[in-house]
């Protein structure tokens, strides 16, 4: 293979902001300038793209460049997502697609950066080769990306032509000195930066008091640079428990979101469905299909009788050309019963003209038969000698045609016919499992239902089954939230894990959450999300687990401190490919786990479960619509409104003889009042306002269970 005269590069910007508004990106023009100015005419920036901070999107774009049969991309450089912020996942995404790492390129960039600032140790670059393409990750700052690329750009042509398949023996003929001369660099013994494109008698340092512009943009090493002004610092908003109560926030630092805004963030950051193959049996009930399902067989697979009676041969008339045509016949007379065809598998003898065979519903027609006469149109004429069987039967039937009372092959379901659509839910009463079984479908692909774990937090919480001899101690509270939420999740069809109770101690809480993240897909906690010094959920998620809190307050009643977060969890999996030494490589997959930290008051916990957690569970399970069904109802009496926040009022919705849905309050709505949920089947969406809503006013109701009848 000949060495390419012009190498093709691609630039990938990883930035959620720039993916929404490409005009905000400054990295692409900066890197294009480096290739043009410092690339010695060897480079063509053939493609550019911008993706959000999403591992799947990063991998997908890189694979489009590296795994295509079109013109070879020799080099892919990414910029952005290489730091320590929660959203910085570019190195991990790139590591999953490279076939072999290139640590030397990483060391080259870090060595150049460390000449400028000790904070270079905070960068996490990755470099490697996939198929015939070299991949390098650069910082997100346009200036930092430019300078890191300049630090290794002179060596990249050599790496790229080797990766593209050039014979290394011929390429290396002449030794390292020749390679250095061709690349326009000199060895480290000359005391010069490898990023120089021309020879100086001294090594440049930043003590000269000049900037990049003084050298015409030749790339004389790195300069110290600050992060761009539009990139916010990755500073946790939660309290730092180590600082003590005097340094905690006196007011919540989290913005107050509306319920609609909170639901939108849940929908945005909750992971999508995970597909799984399952056998067709009763365990499918409750799952949503991830793919269309087609019939594997004809139903019925044979011509079958649809009545109890007698299979007969209806003679066919021949036209002038000798072609047999079906016509109606009157069958009367006495016919010998020559065989019996039951629904059970059997081999019946061939039926001839003038013979009949007794047949049951669903049984296959004997060969030669083409119609069935109902038993009601026959009369027993004679018995066999042992009086055990019919010998002859008289048939009295008019207008008998070929195909009468016969279920044809595939008349119910044709092989290859679409049976069920992607997104349909398998029910226990809809006959879906029976349909699949009848059509010979053995396995289906479903959306795996997430496993839900429920954890109660607080030093004051004790098991609800606890029976101390002297009763509960002052301040102790029985755990009502955990069993209530476990049952609520189970009622909606989700498997659950009881995570128990954990005390308000940072290390203990962190370890319990880490253990839970390995067991379940969704963690629900209650308590510990308000402003107290022992409210540790948010600091633990954000500071100890490296999670992202997407919201920490919602403008609603009850449930104001409801918190939604996601945490990236690594799962090591053993690879199947061996390297040259024969050792098996390891890869690391990452999964998003969701955490809902609900208020500790019982009514608040159950309301926010139905309002926020249930839609997320439905999304992960592939269900539509998501969340509680909404219906308009009329208020059966006056309702007092909260003056500042919309309220989700616990109520009973019933229907009367006039067909009107009416809502009645369950009484006092204090968030700690357990009894306010008793008997309720709906949450009324009540607006904030200074005046009560009068009886008869219409509001929306979110139904938690069946509507009751007033009849």
C-alpha cells in the first residue's frame, strides 16, 4: 500500500450546548487552523460533527468514520468531555471503541501540558487505534484543544500511515533520525519541544513574555489558559457534610421547577428500554413488546372441521373443457361410515366418493373429503355387528358445496402475518399469549421491566414490625413509607427489592447506595432531602457517588423537596478477544441508574411516587401512555386552594347514574397525614389561588385505581 499524500482527518465536538446551537462552537475552526497552519500541508479535514455529552452518540459518530467502506478517515480527534465533571464521559466512550491504546500520544500531550501548569494532571486524554484509524481525545477549551493537538501533530502522520497498513519495515528504514527529520522534529537531547515546526537554538519556555501571536501561530508549546466563560464550574450545589451545620445552606440552592419542567427532565434523563428475549408463556404478562411479532406457522396448519358431523366427498361438475368446478349438491341417501377423524392426531384413510367419515370439531379432514355435513342433518341407519360403532348413516342435506364447514389452512393466521405490534403490552385477558402460542412463536423480544429498590433513611426510623417491650422511644417513627412504596411499585407490575433502613451517617449511606446500584435499576429513597443538617441524600449522590442532580425542588404541594438524580455505574465484563500474548482483554460498560429521593412524609412520598417515579418506570418498560391516566372531573363540594403552590389533592372519584365523574376529598391533606391516602383513587390537579374552587368546577384527576360507582 502506498503512503497517502494527503491524510484525512475528522473533528468531533462533544458538547451538549453546541449540539443545540452549532454557532456557539469555537473548537472546529480552531482545530482546522492547526491542521492548515501546523500540518505541513499533509492534512485534509474531511468531516466535522457535533454531538451531545452522550456516550452512545459519541460511539456512533466515531464508528461512522472508522467502520465505513467509503474513503478512509486516517485520524479522528474529539474535543470536549475529558475532565472530571459528571457529564465528562468522552474518554470512557472512546475507550470502548478503540482496538489498541496509544499511551505514547497521551504522554506526549500531558508532558507538554505539564510544562505550563500542574493542573494538567486534571486532564484525562485517551488515544488509540480502531481498525485503520487513529483516535485522539482533546480538551474542550478551543485553546487547550489547539495546543494539545500541536504537541503531537508532527508525529501523527507516521502513526496514521502505519495504522492505514503501510509496511513498517520500509517505513522505518533509515532509523529514528530520518523519521525525526521527515516529521520536522528533533530528539529530546537538543532540548527542544517536539511540537516545534522549525529549529531554534534554544527551547522555548513561557518565561519569554511573548504570546502565541508573536510567532505567527507556529505552535511553540502550550500557554496557560482559563476555561471558557460559558462553561460553568463543576461545583456541587449540595451541602458539604464535613463542614458542619454552621456552613450548610440556609435556603435550598436548587432552582424551583414546575411539575411540567420536572417531568420533562425525568423524561430526558431516564434511560430508555433494554431489550430481552423471553419464551412465550404466562410469565410474559405485563411486558411490552420491543419488536413486531410475526406468525411462525399457518393456523390451522391443516383443513379442519368446524362442526361435529360427517366428512363427505362432494362431486364436482366438469365444464365443456373438462375442468372440474364446485357446485351445490343435495346429498341424500345411506352412506357407509368408513373411518373416524378425531381432533387428536391420527391417520385417517383416504375417503372415496360414496363414503363418509365421522369427524369432530377441529379434526383434520380425511384425504379426499372436501366438506362436512352437520350431525343434525343425519340419521343413524345401522350399527356394526358388535353394536359399538356406526355402520351406515343416512344423510339429508341440500345445497352442500366444496368447503362447507371446513376451516382452510391459514384461514385464521397466515405464516409470516403480523400478529402483534412493537409497543403492545401483553395482558392476562387479551389473548396475546394464546395467539402467539397458536402461531408457533417460541420466543419474543420484550422491553425489560426495571427493578425497583426502596430505601428508608433516618436515625428515627424503625421497622414497622418492631415491638419493643417498653414501646417506641421518644422520637422513633415506624417505617410506613417503605412497605407502602414497595406495594405501590408491585401493584403497577414491577419487581422490587427491599433495601431496608439506613441511618443518617454519610459513609453508611454511601455504601448502602453503592450496593443498591448494583442490584436495581431505580432507587427510591424517602427522607433526608430537606434542609436539615442530617439531610444527606443530595450530598451523597452528588459528592460521593458523582451523580447528577437534575432537580432538587418542585413547586407543588405536597412534595416540594422531591429530588431526581442519575448516577453512572460501571460494570466490568470479560472480553472475548485475546491479544498477542494470549491474555483476555477486559472492557467496561457503563449504565445509567436513576435515583428518586422522595420526601419523608407518608402522603408526600406516595403522591410523588405516582407523579414522578411511575412515568420513569413506564419509559424504561416501554409503556405508553406514561404515568397516571388523566380524566376531567367535577368537584362534589368546595375545595380550598393553596395560595402559592399547585396541590395534588387526594380524593375519591366516582361515577353516578348521570355518567358524570365527581371528586370528593379524603379530608385533611397535611403531608404527614397517613390517612389522607386511605381510600383515595385519584390525585386532583388543583391550581394555586386565593379563593376556593366551588362545587361543580371542573379539574383534571390523575387516576391511581379504578373509578367507583355510586349506583
